[in-house]
């Protein structure tokens, strides 16, 4: 018995639908098993994770404590003249607070600089500020008393004490003499 060409087309179509149906069922079964396995794994991980979580270890702050040293212009000048290495080492990484009389105000490369008078000396202490502090420095007058802080203090090669990246803490207006 022979098949005609019409029947061969139907047979191929039925086979194709059958194969597609079997593949569809197998894929559904595989996906269902995979999803079930995923849920089991997630549940197991969740219980294992909760069982093994411990708080992180305490990390000590190993930065050295920053000290604030308060000086008058005369005392700072005397310390630098006595032993520059000792005062530089003492102030390194710490904060210097200095209170003194303003002897001059100027700009250096567009940044404000206050000169603090060292009594009984021809020298001044140069206090350098960032340009964004110019508004505050513009309110200071020669003769005012200011309190400034800096973490960067050094003696320049010409013997002048420099405070860089300083902050203006307070200003007392000159009362006139």
C-alpha cells in the first residue's frame, strides 16, 4: 500500500506536532525541576547564611590623636629659635592655635595672608589662607587681635614662621590707641 503525496504532508505535520508537544512537556518538566531546585538552594543558603553571620570585627581607630597646642607669637618664635627640629616634630600632625596682633594683611598668589606681630622682634608670623576664606579675612584690620589655627607650620629658609592652610577662629576689633 502506498502513500500519496497528500498523506505524506499530513504525516510529517503530525510528527512535527508530536515532537513539539513532547519537547514542550519535557521543557516544562525541566523548568519546574530547576525552579524547585532553586527554591531549595535558596532556602538552604538562607538558613546557612543566618547561622554563620557574625558581627564584623571591631576596627580600632589607629590614627594618632590630634593635639591642639596654643602659643603666643613670642613663645612660638622662641621655640623655633631654640630648637626648630623639636617644635616642628611636636606640631607635625597636630594643630597650632595662635593668638596675636595683626601687623599686615596682603595677598600672595591671590590668597589672603595675615602677618602677626612678634613683640620685641622685627619679624612677623605669616599666616596663609585659602582663597575661599578671603571674605572672612577682608573683615580683619591691622591692629585687630586674631586667633588662627593651622596643621601646617614651618620655618621658611629666610627664618620666617609660616602657617599654611590656616583658619580664622576669632577676631577682636582694635580699640584704637
